[in-house]
């Protein structure tokens, strides 16, 4: 037993009720349509929550509806009449409904005149109804074709109308052939027979009592059959807490499991590499670097494996902090492995580490320090001789620091005493890959994961809750900052000035990046580490639809090889040498392209997003991002961070086709307004409406988090984490709480387990 703020967790086992695991009631055709929405069980159906609530006394704002989406709206009938097709004579009903300011056309195709007349009699002008279907555009006008509908107080059952006329109307996410009304009926059929004993609750009774929370059964009734707005709001609040609690319980369980493992303590020692490195630093560490270093040093000195996330602003000095951790481990007799997602980044890390360490990275070599070690590189593109030499240095312990790509995970790679694993850009690696590297150590090694994409605190608590978190919010002194401007792609004078600015920067001794989303003009935008993290298509609302219908077709995205060739003959650059870089090049060609760029041999480098992280050229002062509107906000911020890393100020020009008022324009405006990566991360989540922080939105699965908003629900997450940790402290495997364990399994289904493992 354990207590937390007076809570006593009992060891009694709760019986898991499986009524929600049964198939929902309904005809086979209806069940098939439900299955298309991912609804296979009663539990799935009751977790298909309304996306909004309608009031039979209020109409829906038609301008807010998304074109191409299946919708349900409350509107007033303005007119209805029968029209005949000129060629076939087939009848159709043409009606108009309104919200008071905008009008939406309805068309219902009928087999004969009698059926059409029947609908006209139902669609009485002035009456209010609930209309469901897909919003489309026909002949430049907005249209709802063949909708299902019910007129309040008439088609809706009289008995139900008398009882529920004043109740909020749940509107469900629907699909073609399965409108909100039918889903609502299916939900009621499944929910009405259930009692509180039929619905297992993942939130223990004692937690509900302390937090004054309703049962899960009550919450489901409140969101599906609310009698007042307060009902569904309270129900959503209960389910919001549940989502946070279930996730935090799993994170707490993983944290407890890690703390039970044993690791080799790697305390700092005097007179070693770390002390020598610190004495040679040509700059003063920021307060954030000092604080993070102290936290990491204390973790490494313990006999339990460190699990820490180091996140920071672009250019905030994460490499120095990670290197100091690696040197402490080497001083304690161990080795450190740094896993990078690409060969370009791995090679950049090795060059950076060797440059920072100097003779401290030449242990055992002529001219090397007596206390020095070595930095080895392992990638899949190395020659046999080079790879064999580096494998030997890793296995013998001569290399205290081993940097590599996925090649580090291969069986031939062995370590003398692996004490620390550093994962750079953690989102590029899965739990299995990380485990394969950790398995190369005798005891569980310490773990430090880094990310150059700042994450709001509430998101970090939700996704990386089993990790301790260190943040670097400030860049080292001496950097002049970056100015960002949005350049309309169709503004010729501004484009001329863009390339003139590139030339001016080169003439001052600077370097210029030009970023493209594709390699070849004939291919789609790149994918993966070498490609654009393209922003998702934005839904067009009815209010924007008319303008969208008139908009010109999308222009093809600019490509690296095409742009490089064009710039080489562009008179505005006057013969300035232009290089290129992309993911299909060999490692040697990539290294040569970066070296020529850094030296000034080719001061303009046209590249894909392969330069997004790790590429450090202090002389780079300007970046032009073509088709910037298709990139995600976090990726734009990372790209921008490649310039202004030296003493000269940086300039980022975002060439875009982003009409005012679109989400793309908002992204670019936010990037131009601030260089604070944490603020941009918050804005990014808000603009993307958050999606699913567990990754299911990207895989096409149903969202795990329906009500929890990690940007704004920090207080809820804090409470849930406190309660979950107390529960896990008393029962680390949650054996007494089968309903909670079952909920964890559901929430981490469909690849979400892998996503959490990437932390």
C-alpha cells in the first residue's frame, strides 16, 4: 500500500466487465458501415463522440462548414420546388436552406413526380430541420446533394420531440451513407440498456472520489444524451481527465520499470577529459547549459539508468551539453555512442566533436593528448578498410565516443564498455532500434535523447512523461540573430531583390542556402529525411469556397537540379558558383558539396531538406526557401536555424504562394514574427488543431485523444500524472486495475506504442 495526499490504494482486484467488447446492435448493412469508421464493438461506438452539439432553436453558421466533408447542420428552409430534367424528364427537388445570412442549395433526385412532391410538402418554408450530407460545389454554387433530413417537431418522433425538444442535439462524425442521425440512433440503442456495472472504468474509485469525478458510465451518458450544455461539458471534462490519466499511467509504469533496472554509475572525476575540455572552451556556457549539465552529471553518477530528454532552441548549444556528458562517461571508464538519423548529420557530428576536442580526440596518436580518447565514425557507406578500423576502435575501447547512423545497430558493432547512448533527433528512431543499441552494453546504459524541435511543456509531459526534461531556451552569446521575411512568389520586383540579396551576401563573404521540396522536376516532393515535411492540405470552408473555385491550379514545386541549373546562368548572380545537395548523392559527394560550400568554392548551395539539422556552416548568412508554404512550421524553423550561426546576422526569405487568410499564410507569418522555437511549437499545434500527439492521425487510425488538448490542458495533465504515479508506486504492474490496463492497451494500439517508444 502507498498513500498520496490521503489516498489509500487498496490491493483488491477489480473485475473487468466486457459488455463494451460485444458487437453493437444493428442490421448487417449498418454494422458494415460502422466498421468503415473503425467501429467494431459497443466500446468503439460509445467512443465515437459527438464533434459538436446543435440546438434545435439555433441555426448553424453555414460559412464554417468544410467543403468536401460530411456534415450535419441545423438550418431554416427558405424554399422548395420540383424541377424536371430537360433531357430525361426525371424530377428533382431543389430547395434552399439558410442560416440567416448565407444560403445552401439542396438537391434531391427522385424516380417519379409523386416522391418529389412528397419532399416538397415536408420542406415547408420557415421550418427548422437537421440536414446531413456532403458539402460540394456545383456550377459555382454550394450544394448538399441527396441529403438526409428531419424537420423538428414534425418528422422527428413526437414523443421524443416532447421530451427532448430542448436538449442539445449530438452531431457525430459521419460518412457517406451513415449520417449523424443514424449514428445517434445506434449509440442510443447500445447505450440505453447499459447499467453502471456494465461499463468498466479505468479511473479507480478512490481517484474519482478525490477528484470529484463522475463514473465513466455517467460521462458517456452525459456526452451522448445531454439534457443541458452543462451535462456534455462535464462529461467531456471527465473523459478528458481519463485520457490524460490512462496515458500518464503507462508512462509512470515505464518510468518505474526503468528505475528498477541497474546501470553502472559514471561519476565525474577531476583531472580528466571533461575538466580539460572545460578549461579550453573559448566561450562561457549559458545558464541553461550549466543547469542541464548539472542535471545530467547527477543522473550519470547514479547506479540507475539516466533517462533524460534534452531539448532546446535552434543553435542553443545542445552539442556541447551532450559532449560534456559523453566525456564524463569516458572519464569513468565507459564509452558513449551517438546515434544520428543520416550520414550527413553523423559526419557533421564527428567533424564538430573532433574540432571542439582538438588533441583530446587523438588519444594514442602522435601529437595527441595523454589523457585523450578517439572519436570513431560508423556509417553504411564507408569503405571496408575504414569500417574495419573504426569497428576495432569501438570494440577495443580506444574510441571513447562512437558516432554513427543505423550502422551502429548492426551485429558486428561491439563496445568495450558502453555506458551512454545519445539519440540525436529522437523522433527518427523507434523503440526497437534504440533497444538494439542499448543491448550492446553489459548493464543498461544511461540514455540521453535530444531534439532540436522544441516541444511545449504540456506536450513533453504527455508524450515523454517517463523522461526527465532539460531545456535550453537561450542561444550562446555572440550570435547576431535572424531576420525573416515572406516574399510573394508572384511579385517580380521582390523576387529580383531576393536574388540580389543573395549576391550581396556572397560578395560580403557569406554563404547562401536555397531550399527546394524536390530533387527532380519530374518527381513528387521528396519523402523521409531528405524530403519536405509537407504541411497537410487545408480544409476549405464554405466561406472560402467561392474564392477557391476561382483560384488558379497549383504551380509545380521547384526542384533542386532545376533551380541549381537556372541560378548558374542567372544574370542577377553574375556567375556566382552554385552547388547542390540531396539525398540521392553518395556520402562522399555529400561531404564534398558541404565542404565546397563551407570553403566558399560554391558559396550558393541548392539543397533539399537534408540540411535541416546538424549542418553547421558559420559563414552561412542567408537562406531562400522556395515554396515555403508547403513546409511545416517546425521544419521551417529548423531550416532557418542553419543561418546566422556565426557573428554575422542571418536572413531567411520565405518565397511562398500563400493567399492571405489561409493556414499556410498564418504559419509563415508566425515564423516571420518570432525566432522563439517554443512559441512556434505552441502556434504550430494550434494551427494544426493538434492532431493526435500519439501519431495515429498520421497512420490513418482513429484518434486516441479526443478531448485532451495538450497545449491548453496542462493543469489536467499535472493532476493525472500525480494520481497515476501514486497508483503505480503502489502497484507497478497495475495488476489490481485490469480496466486501466485494458484502456492502456486500447490507447496504445495501432502503432502508438511504437510512437511512445521513440521517446
